[in-house]
C-alpha cells in the first residue's frame, strides 16, 4: 500500500503551517488544527495543483532522466 504524500501549507487565517496528506487539502471543508478556522478546498486549490505538478515532474525525472534541450540527451 502506498503512503499518501504529505505537504505543508500555511493556514490562510492564522498563518500557521498545516502538515497533512494532499487529500486533506482537497476535502470540501476542513478545520485548521491551529486556530480551528473553517477552510474550504478552494483556498488551497492553486497551491495543491502546483505541488502535485512538481511531484509528478520529479517522478518523471527519476523514471526517465531529466529532460534536456539536446536531441541526444547531452546538455
């Protein structure tokens, strides 16, 4: 079983760092563990999308090697 990736984002209300699995930030509604403020998934949507893309790109780099501009794979 694969463990879900955890990320850290700041609460938009209190600024404290929230370290949770990616799915926590995608839930329709959550509560900040630090200040108990109500949080909607839309508040984190752009940041989560950016982090997921970076993680996907990193996995592709590991599997296929870093992309290069040369046709033969040389830098």
